[in-house]
C-alpha cells in the first residue's frame, strides 16, 4: 500500500486481505454489493460512517483506519499519543507491570518493541548486549537472536516456531511492512547446535502439566526456569497507540521457577 492510494483501493485491499467477498461484506454491513463495488472502483466516495462500518467488519487497525479517512478526504478520527503521554492509560500499564511482580512482564507495541518492563523482566534483560537493546529493544529479536536469549532456550526450536507463527498472524492482521522484515530476520537466525527441528517435542524433563501450553524454558545463572505467557490488550481503544499496546506477562510453569523468581525479587528489594 502506498501513502496516496485511493480509498477504494484500500477498502479492496483490506477486504481481500481478510479473504472476504463483496457479497459477504454486503450482507454483514447492509451495504449493497453495487455500492461497495462503486466504492472500490472509485465511482463513489464513502462517508465517514461508511468507512467506520466497513472497517469494523474487516477488523482494520486504527492506524490504517486513519489512512482510509485521509484517502477519502476526511480528517483522521483516531488520535495517536506517545506512551508517556497516555495519562491514566500509562498509569494503568505501570500498575499492571508492578502488580505482576515477582514475575516478568512487559508492555510492547504491535511490533514487539519494548515500551515498559517491570523489575523481574529487567533482570532477564540485564545481560542482553547493547546492540540488541538500543535504541529500542525488540522483545522477539532479544529472545531469538544468537547474542540474546537464544543460547539459553532449552526448547529453542519450539519457541522459534511459536514466535514466527505469532509474527505471521500479526502481519496478516496489520499489513505492517516492518513485520514482514522482522519475520525474515527472525527466520534467518541460526539456532543452537543440534536445534534444527522446528517440530521438536517437549523436553521429557519439563514440568507435569506443560502439555497444556508450551512454556519458555531457559537455562539461567539461577537455574532452569519454565515460564508460560499470556497477553492482555485494552478493550475498545480509540487511540492508535492504545490499540497497538499489549502487555505480555510470564508466570511460572513449575514450583522451582516460582521459588527462584520470588528469591530474585527479595534480592531486588
């Protein structure tokens, strides 16, 4: 997509990206197929309400919705603040991260660039070399880069496959070219010796119950840690930055990991 692409081309792009026919969108939105066709071919310019209706149905990210408004000759609807200028939302992020102690948690944007981290996660990142932390760490790069956490990943092939799948899904949703480049970069990283099977099974020594969800298993200076992760997003965002923020929290997958993380928290106190 180009910066000056006609609004009709953008509508068609997102419809095709979501693999939806004009008839499907017509039925779902109550817009006639004739009118939708006229919009896509440029014979009709959509109103602000029409753009919102189509974007809602096609799950278009707020950043891209603003592009559609501009292409239609309309002012963008959604603001875009910096993370530090989000007021109560920023306070909520900080509270969420602090409340998750003694377990690691981070706030990232839609590209997995680090926005904020709690003390537990800072401990994990402290040994990451400067070239992976500056000017802004990308959490997926930090995890899979040979100079990052990759050598510590016991189940590297598994975690690599999970990570690449997440990036593909995000790229499919957002169409962000940065993610296409990131995917190619991550896919090109070499793994630890002997770790060349993307479909490897869980280590037999992993904690009971981890067959329900794949943990990140790390060999660290503090012992082997097994962590499950969850993702939290803000509901009903109206600002572009808020729409793109995700809070990723890690929780112990076994008792040994829980004990170590609590001990590390006591040392930081």
